[in-house]
C-alpha cells in the first residue's frame, strides 16, 4: 500500500534529492520525522489516507509515530488516550483538551474517576459546572463532596449545586 504524493509533498517527505511521488509505511518507519502530526499538519495528508496506509493503531504507537496528542485526530482508528496510549490523570490534565474532545474520545466523568479523579483534582482541568455535567457529572457524584470543596469547585452552595444535577 502506498500514498500518492504531490511534488511538494514528495519533497517534504523524502527531501530534495530523494523526492518521490509516493510514500509507504516503510518510508514512515525509516524516517524519524515522519509522524502522524508531521504528516497531517506539515505535509497535508488526511487521516483517511494515513488510515488506509496503516490501519493498525498499535503499529503507530509502537513505532512512536503517534502520540497521545494525536488521539483527537485519529478518529478512524478509534484512538483512546487511556486504553491505547496508557495515559494517566496527569497526562489528561496536561493536554488541556476541551470537554467535547474528551467526550468525542469516549472519556466521561466515570472514566476519570477510575484514573483517580478527586474533587481536588477536578479544579486542575479548569472546567465549568456545565462542562462537568456534559461529561456525566451527576447528583450521585456530587453528594459525597464536602460543602466547602463543592463551593470551592463551583462557587455555589452545595444545595444549589445539587438542584442543578440529575
């Protein structure tokens, strides 16, 4: 399997001297700079083209050709930061992704709880109450949170907070 490249893409992928009008998975493996990010952002290849070339997500990961940062853009592989890239809570916090990005990858409040999310670490995400609700935060999650921490998290009394939750 190979991807047909334009002349400009051939130069970006192979260099001036070795420019070719196609690229294979072997070319990607043999060139350190050819990562998912570089190929999509700099070369202009599509997710669809790269998925056709190498549909095995674990091959991308094993050869350091895709990173956790690529997860939101690897929809055709159904990439999951926790299951596929073995990330932890700190990794997710560092990503600074928006709540809908988490949701699009199948990461919800309960997923974060399994990684060790606590009311104290919720603040590190910088999400609003509506964002947490969007990710599945509900009344059952809120009830055990102490009043002072609930107020610090959302800026409203716990009783009022509970009234907003299902």
